[in-house]
C-alpha cells in the first residue's frame, strides 16, 4: 500500500488556541494557519502548526456534536487522527474498506481543479481514525478551509519529523490490532518485545509502512502479572489510545536543554543506569557523562545507536506524553531503553499523590 508518510496529526483539545500555544511555547512549533466558522469549518476551530516535516492540527469543538467534543469528553485531550499521505486517497480508501476497514468519512474532494486536496477516513484503533490525504500539489495548501499564513516549511526548530507513535491497547487485543494493520493497511511487523518491570509486564510489537515513515509501537498489558501502567493508561484514557508521540531530532544533546529552558519536564534516570552503559553498549560516540547530566537514554540495534528521552506527562489524566529521539544509525528500538522508560514512568507515578503521572 502506498503510505508515503504521516501527513499530519490532529490533536483534539478543549481549547485549540491554548493547546496550540503550549505546543509552540514548549516544543517550538509555529502557527501556520487557522480555521473556524469564518473560513467555513463547521462545529470546530483549528490551529495549524508546523515544524520542518511535522504538521499538527489542533482542533476544539464549538458544537457539542462535533467529533472533537465526543473525544475530549471520553478520553480527555489527545490524538484523534493520524493522517497518512498517499498517492490517491480515494483509491486507498476503497481498497482498505474492501479489506475490512470501518469507513468513517467517505472521500471528500476540496479545492479548485489542479490544486485539489482529498480527505477520506477509516477507523484505526480505539477512537483514533486514519485520514488518507492526497494532494494535486505536494507542497500545496493543507486544506481549503484552513487559512494559511505561511505555506513554506519551517527550516528552524529542533524536531524534523514524527519518528513513531506509541499506542496502548486493552489486554488481549494486541495480536488482533497488529493483524489488522498488516492485512488492512499493508504494514509489516519489525520488532516485538516483552518488557518486565518488577511484578508487572507488557507485550509490544512494532508495525511499519514500507516507506518507513509510519511506525506504530503497539503495547498491551500482561494480565498474568500485577496490573501496571498500561492498565492504568487504558483505564484513565477509557480505551486504546496514543500514549506518546516521538519527535525525531538530529541533536538531542541540544534539544533537551533547549526544551527544558522552554519548560518541558523530562523523566529522570537513576545514576546506576550510566555506570554500566559503556560495558553494555561499548563506544557510542557520545560522552556518558553528557548523557547522565541530561538523563538521556542510550541503546543500539544491529545497525547503530539511538539516544532517547521522555517527557513527564502534563495531561490531567496522566496519559499522553512525548519522546525526543536521535537516531545515529539505529532503525529499530532498544529493549533496554523501553524497560528504562517504563521504570521511569513508574517512579513518576509513585511520586504523584494521586498515583497518576505528575502534571
């Protein structure tokens, strides 16, 4: 299937302007456009954000029957749409529906001849939909009902594209979710791992498009062990959802302190993690003390090294958070870093008076 890349992520918020301001303020996105009743949008208002090859559409409902209102009521703010750039949205929509996808919105052709944009949506996981997007002009307008202030891709900012999204699903649904992504959307499984943290455990599998520019890490709790943070996510989120968005950066040692100065709070890592890093990984091309100072995790796959760090969840329900990842040759994921992440999230949740991630 011709999935070229992630076209955009639509984030459903209670207040689009407020949520967009926070993403700009903390992560360096810039406002590229707006839409609402004045531009012809019905039941909602949206703010378009960009940074390099990342496009976020932040949407809040102005009518109680808009999907954003239903989503926020049930799940709180979060990712409601993962939009996929394809060559022909109408053809892809027809193909995936024939393969068993649940249609959400039939193809809609927007804009004038020669500069048309086509949107068509199907169900993904939980209440998250996949919107197929094709454009006559690859670098043309986002959509006619969004009034853009600047269509030029920003060449500034710390983050270049969305590396992957992590998805939590209820126990017993991982295999079926992965099967559907393989059979319906044509993704391939590239990685799997069981992560054990204390007396809890979780199973994860990674699926990826042939282009390599859509990657989903799908995680379910292991019910044969004690309930853990994936169970808590599913309960707090009320079903499957995006747990974190990973932003790719070319220089994590610059991105972390600059993001911290903007007010981003990161999870901490025990000093002992770094004491054994050199013996575990060998040379990684970065001073261990620099990683220790910033709480950056390091791991490798069979190709190269990856450096990662995760933010604290600022979500009222303690659900959605973000990751910064710097790939220095690595193409997959390191199991040691996945375990370190979940240990760090557990420490954050234990330190919160409510038992959820601190906000």
